[in-house]
């Protein structure tokens, strides 16, 4: 399974945000939001849902991160197919050279983003053999990044129209009628190729 450059960036961004699931001391808030991703001149919009340590991101495909089951599901609604990728957040974080928690990132200050008090951090991640400097705005109330921008400004992801609560547990399961396929254990290498 291969991803185009734009899809790769969106998948990597979802993985980065999944890495932050459950990294805070406080229980993470349940919420949904519109997610706007910009990669160079391309902009895509979708939805994102969080419940505890679970995450669902909807766009052309649907990505569901289930750290409790150590899997990520990539759903393709047009084909009623679910690709299961075994993973652990610690494996993903090590493979992408992500910090283990906020204490390992550089705190740059506090800012208000989309109505939320946030802490702005600087960090780095690896993708396609490159190290990329990223800025993250972590909402204190939600204990999640709600904005991410690359140092060169070519990539950004932001949550807007955030609605707290009311997230159904059914969103984090494979729908009935989907055919499930499993990828081998470890990083989803096929996703990392352009």
C-alpha cells in the first residue's frame, strides 16, 4: 500500500497526534473538531474525534488509532475494507524520533488558539529520512495538540470548531460489513513510501 506525498503527510500527522494520546498527567478530554491540513498549496479538511486514548481521523480514508489494542485501522469506505496495522505508541515514537512527553520538548510560551489556552512547544520528528522541526500548540484543557506547523511553514494542521463531549464509542470500531486485512507487526513501512 502506497501513499502520495499529501496522503503521507496526513497519515504522519495523524500518527504524531496519536503519539500524544495519553501522554499528559490529566485524563484527556473527549472532543471532536474540524481538522484542516495544509501541505504546500494543497488544503484538505476532515473531522477528528478523541475519546480517552482513542483517535479517529476522517478524510478520504478513515484512520482509527487504538493504543489500548495496539493497532491502527485504516478504513476505505468505498471498498468496505479495513487495514489493520499492529503498533505501539512507544515503537512509533522511537521510529520517528519523537519526544516521550512534553517535558522533552522546548517550551516556547503560552498562546490562545481557537479559544483555548495552549502551551507552544518546539520539537523534531523524522519522516522519509529527514528530520523536521515542528511547532505544537497543546491545549491545556484538552491535553492534546490543536495546532501543528512545520518550521518552513509548508505543512500545518489545525483543529477548529472544537466540540467537547458527545463522542460515541462506536466511532472507534470497525463497522459491520468491512473486510479486515492485517499488515505485519511493526511500523507500516508501506505508508512511508511515496
